[in-house]
């Protein structure tokens, strides 16, 4: 069997992330792309000044925790550069605010939040073993 390259995994990530309902973004299958011991890093943001790190469980906690506050989550691929087991992915992430959790950004329920994200992944055995995400707050529509 041929080893799945980072490009293939990145494209599947985008597809599965967007395959969902307004309440539950993406297919739960997206988490199967992450190795259970993935080395995950989300760089510091206004919401998480220290950034976030951990394994697949930490990714799940972060994502599921946001499910209450954010609806209609969607990503649009902007650029993908891959070489073997490594890939750099640039995408626009967008969601509708569902709670008051983002008042510190001047956003409330019904407003749209958009971020530009650069994600760098390393793949082994067809799974993401390392992921570093840089999030840049984009357009806000209060």
C-alpha cells in the first residue's frame, strides 16, 4: 500500500471539516486524520494568549468546546504547498457567533467571525503527527 502524502491528508482535512451541519461542523472522521499522540500547537491569539498545545484529545476538547459558541463553521482553501510528508495549508475560516463569548472582540450572536489560518502539518502512517496553526483575525461583521 502506498503511503498517504501530506497533500492528500490536507485535502481530506478540508473536505471533512466542511462536511457537516450548522451546529456540528465537519464529519467526526476529520479527527481520524490526527494521530492520537499528535504534537498540536495553536499559536497565541487574543482568546488564548498563551496559545494551546496537546495531543488529539486537546484538539478535540478545543474544537468541541467551540461548538456551542460558533455555528456554520467553514474553511476555504487558499493555498496548499506540500513536499512528501509535510504540507503548508493556508485557508480562510469563517463562523457565525452563537453566544456572548466573543464580546471582547465586539461580536455578539449572529455576527460573522473570519480568520486567516496558516497550518503546517507533518504526516506519518497517513496520520497528522505534528500540526502548528497560526491564526490571524480577519473580517468581523458586527
